[in-house]
C-alpha cells in the first residue's frame, strides 16, 4: 500500500520532534513536509531545531528543508493528513483553514478541544467519539484532537473502573518540565523546588476527563457524571507525569478486582494491532514504590512509551487509591495523535488525495 | 530565672542538629548535654557530626563532649528535661526508663505516639491534650510527643476549618528528602525522579491527624470522626513538605471565609508569647503559584520556620482545595518538640530538679 | 551625613533585585529611583518583579513606582549615582549618556569593561585602578565597572599568590544557573545535566583577570603577564560559582604558605571598614570536601555573601591546586558594584549633586 | 562454538547489574553464575537486587538463584572466567584465590591495579600490556583489571595526541553519582550542589593514566612521562563523567589536527570486531555546547555506551582544550571488563575448562 503523505506543523518544538521521531519509518504515513515559524523556514531541519527527544535526528529528516506553516504549502505538496504541534493561538484559525481545504487535521493543541463537534479521541477509551467528525462543517477535511497530557494518563486509570460505578475522583499531579515545552520552565523556578500551579491545567483535566469518558448520544457528547477534583504541580523531573488518584466507587471491590480490571483492559488499537498501539495499554507494577518517572517510562521495549503505568493500588476506608504514570510528550501528545490517525485510517476516514481526485 | 538543664538525645543526626540550633541561646532551657551513639562518644560535638542545618555550629556547642545515651548520665548531670531525636527502635524502652527516673521527655520519635496516655501535642491545635500526661504511670517524669512531620503541617490546614463541619479530607504530599534523615534517600533514587512511597507515612498521617484533632474525653482521646485519605511521595527537594489538600465541609463556605479562618487563626503559644512560637501560625500566600518549598520556608524573619504556609485556596464543585507547606525538620520535628516543652513549662509541668529535691 | 541619592537601572531583573536588597538601609546611599523596561513602568515595584533573591522585598521598596530608564529621569530626580543592571546592549550608549550628564555610573554590565579608560574595579585587589576615571572624557560623571561573575572569584584566589611569582593559571568552573539571569537557563537543559559551554565566558575570564591584576602605568593598564586558560560549564546549582584552580608559581611554596597568604589577605575596604566589605575577604575551609555551593555561600553572618571561600588547597608535582567559591550575583555582581561605589565615596569621587550646584 | 561459562561476582550492585545487562545474550560468554553477599544467597536474582540500569532484568536471569562468593562454587560450576564487581576490600584476597584455582579474573576493583604484574587493560589503548599476565604467579588463572571510571575516559582523550608530544595534562572532572555506587551519595549532599572531593580519585587518575599510556618494557610498565594534574568533583548527574582537559603538546598542531586525530583513532577491538567494541571509539561533537551527560551518553544505537564523546576542541595560547564524556558504569566499569575478556579470548588467553582438563 502506498503510504499517505503527512506533514508536521510546528516540527521544531519538542512535541514536533516527538512527531518526527515517531513517524520515522511509519508503515502508513510518510512524513514529507515539516513546517515551522519564519526564522526556520528555508533551513535544513537539523539546523532549525535543537533536537532533544532522542540521541539523534532520524537520518531521513536531517536535511529536509523546513517550510512555512501555510495551507497552500500543504495543498501544493498534496498532503493527505496533518499533525499539528503548534501553539494554540496560532493553531485556532489555521486548523479550520486546513480542514476546509479538505485535509484531515490531527491536533495536539487545545484550540478546538472544547468544540461540541470535535472529538478528544483516545482510541482505547472512546473510539466511538470519532464519529463526531461526521457532524463537522467540512467537506473532506476534519479535526480530531487528543487530550491534554495529564488527562491522557488519568482516563486510563478511570475507564476500567467505570463498570464498578465511578462516582468521585480526586487527582493530584507531579508533572514533568517537558510538559511546558522546550523553554517553558526556567531552571531557577524548579531546581530543588515544586511549583503548585500550572495555568489552566486543573480545569482541563476536570473537563476533558468527563468529556472523554462521556457518551456520544444523538450526535453530541454527554459528559460522564462523576465528580472530579484536580490539583496540579510541576516537579523537577524531565519526562513523565505521575498522578495520585483517589476514587470512590459504588461497588465494594477488592484490590484484586482493581488490579484485574487494569490488567485485562484492552481496546480497539490492540485488536486492530495498530502500529503505535502498546500491546498492553495499562502496565501494573507490583513493587511497593513504583511507578517512578525516572525508571518506568520505558521507551525501550515494545511500547514506545504509549503504555500507562499503574501501581500502589490500595483500598482505604472505602476508597481506591493508586498512582499512575504517563509519558507526557508521547502518550500525552505526539504518540496520541499518531495513534488517532492510525485509528481513523483503520476506520476508513483517511484516503490518499490522489484517490480523492 | 534559672534556665532548666536540657539534654538532646541523638544530637548528631539531622533532627538532633535542629534541636541544637534552636536551643542555642534559648531563654528557658540550657542545653548542657549532648548524647549520641558509641562511635561519637568522647568526641567534641564538632568532630562527631557533619553539620548541615545552617552555616555553622553555634559556638557554645562546638567543643562540648558527646556522651552516651544512658539514663544514668542524665541523672548524674541533673538534667531537667530531655529532647529525643533517636531512632524509634532505640527510643522505645529508653524513653520509659528516663521518664521513670523522673525526667520529662519531649520526643520526636513515633515510639509512643500511639499509646492512649501519650499526647501528640501541638500547642496551637490541641493544648488540652497535654493533660493526658497526668494519667501516665510515671511519678515525676512524663512523655510528650510531637507528630509526624507531614501531619504537623496538615493539622494547621484543617483545624481552622473544623467549625465549618469537616467531613472528608484527601491529602497528597510532595515530601523533601531531609524527612528521611541525613542519609535516608540515595541520590540515585531521587535525582530527577519522584518516589510514590514512604513507608508507614500514609497511615501515620491518617491516624495522627484524627488523634490530634480529636477530643480529650474522660482521660482519653476520641479521634475526630472525619474521613481522611493520604497519599505520600518523595520529591527532589531538600527541605519542606508541600501538601495538596481537598476537604469537604458541611457548611457552604466561600474562599474568603476560608482565607479569613486561616489568617485569624491563633493559639495559646501566641497568646503566651512562647519563645519558639511564630507570631502568625498560618501565613496565607495570595500569589497564584505559592507556597513553594524553595522560596517560602523562610527561616529568615521572625518565625524560625515554625509558621505553616498556605496558598492556592480555591473552591470547586463544593469542595475546598489548597496547598500547604511545612518545614519538616523544624515545625515537623525539633521546633515542634521545643515548643511543646515551652508550653509544658508555661503550664507548670516543668520544674528544676534541684527544686524537686 | 545626608545619604547620596541612588538609582538602580534595570531593577526588576535578578541582579537588579540584589541591588535593591543590598541597598535597603544602606548608610551612604539612599535608593530613591527604580527603573525598568516599558511594561513595568508605572507599576509598583512589588507588582513589576518576581522577587527571588530573598524571602521578601524590603518594605520601603514594595510600593515604589517603577520609572523609565532615561537619563532625564535621573536628572529630574537629582540622582547622585547610578547602579546599572541592564543588559549590555541597552547599557552601552545609555551609560555614556548618563556619565555625560554628570552622574557617576557603577555598572555591572560588560559594555565598557574593555575600554582602556574604564576600570574593572575590585577594591581589595586593584584599588589604584580607580584613578583611571580621571582620564575619562566626562566632566563630572564617570563609569566604573565590576568584573564578570566568575572572574570576581578567581582574582581573590590569585592576588595573594602573586608575590610567589604567578606564571600559569588553569581554571575550570562549575557555574550556577543564576549567572545566566532569571530565565537564562531552561530547566530542560540543566536538570541532571552539565552544559560545557557559556558564551564568551572563557574569554572574559582570561582577559579580565589579567587586566584586574595588571599594573596602572602612565594612565593605562598593563595586563599581568601570566598565562591563563579557562574552561567554563554550567551545573544544576542555583547560586554560587565553584572554580577549580591550578597554578604554577616561581617560588617553591608549601601548602601552609598558601593558606597563610589567603588567610592574611586584606585590602582597603577592610581597613576603611566599608559597609559592604566582608571582614575576611577570603575564608579558608579546612574540611576535605569544602567549599560547596549549597553549604558555604553563607549570606548569614556578617559577610552578606561578599567573602570568597577557598578550600582543598594542595600541592602536586610543583603546582598548587585549590577550589574556590564565589556568590555570583553578590560578590560577582550587585555587591561588587555597591562596594565600588563605597570605595569611590571614601576616595572623594562622589558628591551630592546639590553640592555640585 | 561453545560459549565460555562466566560468573559475575557481586552481581547485585550497580556495576554487577551492568555486567548482567551486557552479558545477556553475549556470543562468547554464557553467564551461568551470580554471586552476592550472604543476605542475597538463595534468593532469585530478581528478588535480591533493586534493578536500576535499564527497564527490566533480562528474562534469563530473573529467576537464577544467587550463590555465595566462594572459589569452590566457581570450581563446582566449572566456571571458565570471572567478572568481579566486588568492593575492593573483599576482592583483594579472593581474586588471588580464584586465579590460583586456575580461573581468569577480569576485575573492576582497584585491589590489584597497582601491582607491577597486573595490567590495567584498555584494548584500544594499551593492548600489549595484556602480556603482563604471563609474568603473574598463577598457573592457569590470571588477573586483568580495567581502569578507574574517570581514567577510562581520559586515556581516550590523550592517546591520539601522544604522537604530537604530550607533555602536560590538567584534567578537571564533573562526575556522576552512579560512580559512587548504588547508595554512595546521599541526596542531601548533592541536590543542587557540587562536592569538590572524591576520595583517592585524583591520585588514581594521575597514576593509572600514566601507567596505561606507559610502555611495556622488559616485562614491566614504564609509566608515560608527561605531567598530569587532576581535580575531581561530584555533580548532580545520574550517569556520565564529563571531563575538561587542557594539554600542552610539543608540536604546534591546529584544532583540525586534533579533531582528525580523534576521528581517525581506532584500535584492535575495532579491527577484531569484538562484540562489545564500539565502531567508533571516539565520537567528536561539532556543536558548541556538547557533549552533555544528559544527551550524549547514547546507549541507544550501536555503541552500548562504550564510545567516548569529545567536543569543544579549541586551541588557546599554545594549549589544546576539550571536554570529554565517558559512561562511567559501562566504558568505565562493566563494559570495559567485558571488552577485556573478549580481547583476551581473541588473543588465545581464554579456554574452556573442559578443554583444560
């Protein structure tokens, strides 16, 4: 099969780099265009970005010339789908423009996440929400978003517990500095410190979590109706958001019931064997003091950092407690978006432009 | 007035050092004896300890000879009161032995905290609990403990809210490495990492908090009856435990009500003007991103690190959220114990041994 | 005596904050004007800066209104002397303009440091260089600079050794993130890392050190003629530049000779008892593993962070090795500049403008 | 070919773990025995060690039962060669005992490094030194050591420059905490700090470097005769020793000459294509601010962390400066030892015991 032609918008930022890393050698998508802001345009990719997400820039992209972030460039280059790693402000109008031009947009920005017809898709969790795009105003294009990085971990901790009657969630985060972008956190603010505030993050977690776990009903999402309370803080960790979760369930479950629910959890990306899908979406740690960001992100092995890690599952006075760990720039950003595109392809929503013509 | 003769048991550890620092020049207590384990006995204090709690060892203690940790040494030296910074295992029998010998013990260990006749005293919070010592088996001596370090902060966040009908508490901690002692956390475990487990800490917080906020009734403590759920983690911070607190109150209070309750909170140590008491036991931060361990422990100024800092007070969906910060080796350990002794002195429970004879 | 009216240019940056902290309650200089860039103009100082250099903004400056950085503002306000904490680019023309207007400038910027008639003054080291200002083009004003932060420590390690015949210096630095300014180092670059490059730093150390230790001869500086080789790296430390120094001396000195040279070193700021001068400009550490940035910067006590700490003095195969530690934003920046002004005042170079008229 | 039976002594420590990781699936050596101290004996390997060197313990070793560290166990199990990761004190007699029993020892300890008949072997640097073992007192066994971790990097920076006439070396280190072992550095000592002292490290670097770069002459090593001066400090970095090197050469070389010497450097492990040998022993970084421990250790890719990284090569006033980076527990410890064994095998010094009999 011919691969679809993909473009990464905002390829020089950190999430942009993760897109490039993950799309290198992708079986379905061929990354043929990288865009960035003015000062990078015309440069080789290797000279436009300070690569930090792995040892080396994948060879095939080193000398690719960075172009403008403009819809006409996408059309010119017959791009079949777009991954967006732009800042929200810039992305808002542009994504609509691109979708209007008939190009599907898989976006990591929050610009359109709260629109009633834009799905916040996590194919293991709410695959049916993808149908929302059929209600969008565009002819051929559409916009699919992935969730905020801390939300992307939390929903994996909650979804398997919904059959037990989830009625209250208190979540508290320990978030890595990479979540704020390449230069988002100054070292003077975080060395040996914890900053108990991340702008908008708590509201995002509370709203997105209920939306993702909500029901698609008559063409719109009815948010899940449990209570949820989020507290977010930044810690001096490079990658990996750790979250402490306390849930109140209707059923009187045992710790083993919870472990079992996590370990047996699986979704369509697994049954469809999508390229970026982890074999086991939730990995349960048995050790007393895990998961830890430094040790358990495990990009090694088969999961590319897409599995969510859970541990310290314990029951106390009627509530269930656990810690979870999510790779914020992979499962929480670029990897999530690529998986969404893979799922859309599997569901028949993506086609080569040449076939369209 | 003649100062009472004090001894620090376990003076070479980190909490022991804090005792020495705080007792230097104390108006009521004269620190005349320092004890430590065998290998330090006979050495000058400055050669027996790797001083880390401030710039320099107070001059008067530099050349003091360290002695054995034995009750007879205390009797020989006519010690009037003892501050205990020993490990729990060693402290258990010894503290009973010392109290039996007629010497009051102010202990930072958890050895006897859970005994029904031993108060976990925080004079701003539960001053009446001190009366429990009258039910102890000893003739002249007694044992008073202070709480676990993370508990010592939490109760300041909860006590002022009790009039509003406290019925549920979820607390999540970001704890400093100094809480584990001088060599308690290896750098390989915590550099760039978070460890979501501290042995026994969660149970301690849950049990001690309810005990401290409980009622002394007919000679015993009836624990407060709200629900409480604690999750504890270690972060790469040197000093200062940060805690995220979510409470459910019976009353429908506003954020301003909560701020007001914190700011107007005061206790007996303040009205008695005790030497180690902070003027304002709870300091409310108005900035969006405070308190932070690196910036707000403030040993500078008048409070010696004894004030608890509170910030990000917000109301969400019927619950009140806030972050609090406590200096774990001062308000959470040595400073707490010294304040307890000051309060016991003010209440007439401490007398010079020479008067006893 | 009436205090001279002082202004801090660029008062909202980190060095600007240190100026404000050090000048609070200064016996000779009354800080009456704070300037900053456009977006801060018209705001209260406390609302224009994210204060990080101590617990709290000194009370008297909290509500001072920040003004434009313009020479006419200085004239209007009858400013007697100016401390400059601006970026070099902005400072270059402005400092000349201010000095031309008759106002002495004590500058922390590198803008004019390399001019033949501008002294890089460290009053303990090269007090006679102050005379250079008499050769400047200005009528009443003049420009005095202090050295680069890492140089300010090194010269204290070298000056006392010059009588032994200093002929070669190899210095290697471990520099704190605060040296790059408030947002100069992104956390993603330095958490758990060392960055072996600081733009222009090595050349500055090599050139400035020889200039400061050079001779004023016939109205110009003849640089000292030893070899010097600097290697500079950034480490994840908040404050305090540590430097490893290896020197080759002509004389065959013992370790004790070196210790003695350091301990007995003293200068005019000490004999004049200048307000910001440390009693002991060089503090020698005897412990095997000191000085350390975390433990030995010691703003506590009498020295305000102005003393340079030296330790691990050892002799190996004909060379002398030692480590030194300097507080980069105090002795290496704001404190250095204030001491320069105090020295200029003592030498009769500063006068109230009202007297001038 | 049948693989030789190997044993790791002290397999539960961090260097022991690296041995296990590197030997997993090794083409020449089959790791069949793991030893540790008493408290681990009889346990499965996975229950005896807190694995930190990668994501997971290689499957084949998880359930291997840990045995005593005793020579008779080695003989019983027909071990063909031993890798020693024990503490020096324990290793001293034991290694002699094992070699006496006819078993070759590849040791990471310093116990016998300074013996005149024990080579400190780095096959790219001093392959001929292996011959020294022929002068050892043992019949079939022998002892080969690898160098101290910081030395193992330095010699790669110096060897290619020897043809230019190396006459003086000043080296200053930024060493990772893992170099001190699993619990060697307490977090309270290194968070936000630099410790300018590592016991014995400077002397080891100075002596070992000259020995390794010395000549084997008439059955003994004549140390290289350049001057060398080492200063060592610990920094808050997990893995990777960074070193600043300043060398004085006889020849007047250009920066390009030096780069060329590094890039073209290759040794016998490369020509023999030994399994653990990096393709390029020295990797030259062109970027202004590299190599960095966080970014350039690169266990990814083909080199397993065995290549030494060099950067910021510059010439100043007749001297050559550069920074180098070495993975301290791989090229500086376990990997070095495994490569030594591979080289000894290639040179015919290793034979299966069954053939011996």
